[in-house]
C-alpha cells in the first residue's frame, strides 16, 4: 500500500496542470453591443442571448471544465470585470468564484484597477485589493517559480511610486531564486509583441491599433527583461488582446490567450491548459 502511494505521488508530481482563464470582463458585452466597432462581432457572439446571459453561460461552461478535470489551480489573467463601479458584475463573478473548490489566483487587468482602464488609479487598486488580494506575488510550482505581476504598473510607469514598488518586489524575489530555476510569469498585458508575429496573422495591427498600444513602451520592456537577464524565464502568459497570439523576446515565449468573455479577433472564447509532464511544459487552447 505504501509503495502504491509513492507511485501515485510520483505520477502526480510529474503530471501537473494549470487552468488559465482571462478577460471574463463581465459587463463588456452590454457596454459595447451597440458600439460602431464591436456591435457586429458581439451580436454574432451572443447567439440571440442577452449580453449578461451569454457571459454567465461562458462562466458556467468554465465551471464544467473545472469539475471535469484535475487542475492544480486556476490563474485568472485579468480584466475580471469591465467596469469597477458596476457592483452587479462583481457579484456575478463572486458567485462564479464561490462555486470553485480549488485555488484560483488572480492578477489585475487594466479594467480592474481604474475607472478609466487606460489609467491606473489608487481607487482602482483599492477595489482590486479589497476584492482579489495582492496585485503581485510569487510561489513555487514543481520545478518552476511562478511570478504574478500587475502589468498596469508598467503601462502607467509615470506613477513612480507604484512602478518602483513592483520593481523592488521583482528584485528581492529574484535574489532568493537560483539563476537556474525555471520561471513562469503571469501578467495581463504582453510586455512585448514582435511585429512579424502579427504579420503572420495577415495584419500588422491589433483591433485597428498599432501593436505599440498593446505592449510596454520600448524602454520599459527593455528594463523589464533586464531584471531577469540572469534567470531562466521560459514563458510569460497574458491576456488583454482577446485573441490567441504567441510571440517571443530573446528566449522567452510570450503567450496571449483569447477571452472567456467577448473575443475580438478570429479566435473563439476559450481557455488554456498549461501542462507539465515528464519535465516538459505545454500550453494548449480550447474553445468553450
């Protein structure tokens, strides 16, 4: 019996998985269903349902995925709600969260930390911390150290207090991690997008905006990656784009995942499963 337990533990240790969801963004469909840019796409996505009904249907489908699998934990990569001053959307998410029996680790999206999603605010940070906890943190998972960051603090780097608070956290964390340890970073915005990877998709813009709109400014992403120059960052998992995109900076893969909520490109609503098996990491996207 003891030998069988050890065998099971070894198999469990070598076969682990994370469910990655992002951009549930409750309230986005209703807010934009009549917008000039997004109305056709949202109406098609709704499939004759009311906006909130469709969003809740997708959350229920995610619950089904959780209940039918054996994940180690869940990561939500941000934009939990569309507007932080809409309590009904927060209540709907909390109701979803209350039905989950495994740990879910949140990181903030730009819509979670400001009334204006392009501008991080103290009010937004207070909303996030009150409802979801720390906006940056880390812990170990098997052979990896997982680092969770608030990417809005890099996008809004002019707020020096918040920017350097997170930089200091990264520096202190890395001092306690062996340079050879494998790292995975989770954040909402992709820090960098290589234009050739957008061109592969038949376009040089994302949602009619230059890619520079969607990622860190050049000085910021260079400084960001320099923080990790002596460490092995294998992957950075993000949301924000509402499409699937894989790009790369030096040897670090940057993987963006389509939304659980409204998708804005050709990819459907969905989720990603990050598997660790026999020393290898894989990450596959699945449609809801």
